[in-house]
C-alpha cells in the first residue's frame, strides 16, 4: 500500500500537470472504481453523476493528507474550494498523465480530459483504489474530503502538532508499531516506514507507548518524519511495477531500507539477524540487538 512518500510523489506530479486546467470531459470505463472495496455494487446513475459533476470544473490544485489525495475544484484558491475529486490509490492504483492519442492501458478505469490537451488516467489493476467527488469540510485545520475528516494531520503538513501527537501517543497501551499505524493519531505512516522509524530510533515494535519515556517517543516521531522525507526525496519505495509516479517512473528508496523486508538478513549496524514477527496482523521487522525488548516492572 502506498504510504505518505509515495502518495506525495504522485500528488506533486499530478499538481504540476493539472493545476489551473479545466476538465472538459470524463470517462468511467469500470464503474467499480467509483466505490470502495466494501461497496462494489455501483448504482448505474453513479457514472453519469460523476461525469456531470467534474465536467467543466476548474482544478485549483492537488492536495494530500496522509495517504489521501484529492483535486480541489472551484474558483479562487484551494483554501476556498467546496468540492474535491478524492483519489485513493489502494494497492495498485496509478494516476498517469497522457496525451489523447496515446494507447490506453487495459487496466485504465477512468479518464479526465483536460483543456491542456492532456488526460489524467486512473489505472488500477486490482481495483482496490477508488475515485469520487466529495464535499470538502474542515478537519484538523484545513479543508479535506468529507470521508477523510477523521484522518489526523501528517508530519509533513503545517497543521501537524508533534507535541500533541506525542501526548496522545503516550496514552496508548497497545504496541507502538500498531499505534504508529493509527491514522486518527498520525497519518501517512504505513508498515514500511513504521518499521524503519522504530529501527532508527532504537525502539522495539512491541514497546508500549504509555510505559515508554516521552523522549523515546519524540525520537520515534522524529525518525518517522526523517525517513519519510528521505524516501520522498527519491520518489518513494517501489517493490514492483504497480507503484509509479505520473510519468511511469518508480521510486528507489527500497535500496535504503534498513530492516523492512530484510528478515533473516544481517543488521546493517551490528550484524545480528533481522527478525520478522506479526504485530497487529502486520509483518514487522526489527533487530533484536539494536531494538532491545521492553522491560517493565
């Protein structure tokens, strides 16, 4: 699943190509892309409703919070927009920029035609992603799609309040790895960057935040911010051809991963074998020497 760096890489590309353009028309090749994974029976009127809602709309810019991305529609500035086209990439979704004459990929599910003689195509092999028009509402200091109003601010946006997050994190009595994946606490962190942040901070994934020194929690948060910023600088992490940016290019932060996906290999710091366990149903990688297990009295 794309995490903050991957989604932000896509957002930047989409914004570069679409900000200031007008949608002249739209096509929905597969109506299932208009629903969520739990809502795949789509009302036939949904397609015409989507096309009608976006045709003629002016794109003010492309925004993001955590793993959620949307195109703000309207006049003026993004801060005054009332509607947005929410795009959730899911596990295999791609937003690609094309010229009208280019061959259409067989997994293309929706197309937005722009007055810039470009097309924004949503390609999704497995249809785990979705696209749809939603009203924008206030959430954590800015306008966000209605379905994302519960999503907390992420470390790379101005509304992020690290002191508040640490204070809330310190109340958690679950494993810190699971707490970092709670998008209502801090958004954008997924399995990859949670493992990497904990390793860099030297904190065991089973440590309980409520029983961990706040200074260590601050280190984890700072490590998460740093590792995601580093990943963003090289386009994110790509393990296969399903994650690419708008130009079809892969990120290459996978070359810099220190623990994630390295179970059974030697730790780059101490040579101890990297261990893989399951925390909250998610595969979790750590070094048992660099990340000592918690000892509580």
